[in-house]
């Protein structure tokens, strides 16, 4: 993955850790942050999930959900596919950085 010189929000690396169900991100400043796969699924911002959240207030996430695929999407985002078959969510790097720094 190449990094634009002026974009500090692009991770140097993204690791999917299936055992712990975490996504780890390496940043240019040496920091490593992580976010759980279930949190990523819960915060999916695709049209379908946004609509579902509006109706039900929350997204129900199956236990033990995992990210099964990370696909580059444009220069500043990835598309994540989950083990429940959902693969419409686009996650801008800035959004991943935000989620992974939440307690
Ligand atoms: Zn979604």
C-alpha cells in the first residue's frame, strides 16, 4: 500500500486477526490501534444499515462475527466483508482511526 505524503490518516498496514476478532492498524507515527470486528459490523454505514439503525436503533450482530475480506476502495477507504455475508460497508481510514481509538 503506498502512502500519500500529506495523508497521515492512511494506515501503513491493516491486519485482520481472526483469533481475537480484531482489526489492527499501523500508523505512520508508530502507533498501533485496534477495533473489534463486531464493533465494525455494528457501525457499518451502508444505506441498508443506516436505515436499519433508524428503525431498530441498533444493528444486531451475530456472536463471533469476523471480517473475512478487506478490499481497497478508492484511495482513502476499504470495503469490509463480514462472516454474516454482509459486504456493503465502506470504511474510510479516518473512520477506522476514529473507531479504533474509542475505548
Ligand atoms: Zn451495512
